[in-house]
C-alpha cells in the first residue's frame, strides 16, 4: 500500500464525532482520497466510544475510497473494517499486527529518534510519523529543522511524514527537509487554518490534488 501525503489524526478534545466526520468530508473535497489516511487515536476515550467513532470514520472514508487506520488497537481495527493500524513505540511489532489483521494492511509507526526509525525500516512499515518537528502541546522538545532533516536522511527509502506544529506556512519547508507528507492533529479539526494547510500540501505534492 502506498504512503499518504496527509495523515489526519483524530482528537475528540478538539472536534467531536459529528464535527470530525464533516471536516473529513470537506478535506476529501480538496485532497485526493488515495493520498489521505485518517487515523483513529483518542486513547483516553472509552473503548465503546472509539468503536462507534471508528465505524463512522470508516463509513465516510470508504465512501470516498480513502483509508482508515487505528492507533495501537488491532482489535478495533478489525471490528470497524479499518485498512490498517498505526503503532506506537510500545506497541506490538509490525509483523504481529499484520498477522492479527489477517489481510493486506497498511501498517505505520510513530518515531521520534534514529533507533525508532531504524526499527520501522527493518519492519517494512508503509510509512512513519517523525515528531515533534515543532513545539506541540504535551510533547517533548521539538526536533527542529536540522535534526529532522538529519534523521530523515538515515532512512532514505522509508516514507516519513512530519508531525508537530505544522501549518500552511511551514508545508513547503517541510518538503525541503525531506518529508514525504504531513501528519496533522489539532490543525485538521480546528475551525481555522485547515483549508490553507490542505491547499499548501497539494501545492507541495501535486499528486495529492483531487482530480
């Protein structure tokens, strides 16, 4: 499976289920569905709520032929018919995730340093997020441009998406640093800025443009 140019990660603290599904439809009006993956995260939400939300996201994403990934929880991914899982640093291995999903699947991983990038490369995941590029609420110290670019060069064949404090003004620079796309959390669901960021992504990576 191909890596996305845009990875949208849910945050129920910013947008509830209905708002997130509406925004996903709006973004899919700007970005090619094959270039987009939506990730169901929301670790603090009760499992029943995440399951119901996953079904709704799958309905919207699949109606546009976009893909859905679930953070960490292979069981929820199977139940909602997701296309894959996004693994954290303490998650199971990629091969175990594929075996549990039981079909060709999109398996990705969160990375923050060289060791994690090397592990992901060895596992053969479809893509990774490398974060935080810039300062982000509740995250460790940002990598910054130079460190991000240096880490990216250690795994030249692995698709790397930049995550952390990225808005429309930073997208072109993110591509210059070697990123293959952008991952967004708050920026995707907030009321302002998301449209300009999506437009900047399409300008940076023309293959992400909706036909």
